[in-house]
C-alpha cells in the first residue's frame, strides 16, 4: 500500500520512526516532510502535499498519515483538501470505525500525546481496515462529496 506522510517539527521524531516501521511492514512510504527538524516550520506546509497526493491518487487504497503536536491542526488542514476524509485518531477502535463507516483516507495523529507503539497500533488498524460500503455510509459520504464539489450555474 502507498502511504503519504507529513508533519511539522512536533511530529518529526514520530514520523521518522513510523516511516521506518511502515517500510519494514512492506508499505511504500512517500514522505512529504519535514525532512529535517526545524522548530519554526508549520504543519500545513507538509499536511497539504500529503493530503493532495492521497486525493489525486487513482488507487483507492492510497492512504495518508499527517501529524502535528495535537493532531487537530493537521486534521483541519487535511480536511480542507477536496476528497479527503481525515480522522483524528485517539484509539484503535475509533480509527477502525472511521475506516469502516466513513471511509477515511487520512489519519491525523497527536504526536505530543502518543507513544510510538500507540501510534503504530492506530496506523496499523487504519491501514488494515476496509470500508464496509453499507448503503447508509455511501449515502452520507456522497452528501459530503457533493458539498465539496463546486456549485454549478
């Protein structure tokens, strides 16, 4: 699976560790930065490219992981990209539900509040869980997609 990842300085250490772990698990990891620790960088500079790469991929199994200190800013930024449904993960069951019912394609993580193993557990659940495609879930996602589409006329 292709995984696009991006973070600012607050998630840099966790991102570097996750990148290696995901590669070991056989995933193709595309790193959108930060590539060096810079305490003055901003999460949108890395979240937008990661989310845009997921949104523009023709492979529906392409996923994204974005990080910042709280996870909130990265989640907000990712969700500004049309076609992205980003969940701020706080526990594996919640992340699983987000994939199964909401077909989330980007996972945001709070680097300041997670141990490496907790983050990897949520990432693994996120990547291993598939969308159920139940009628009511598809209906809801379609409504969201229509809101993203530019209005005609």
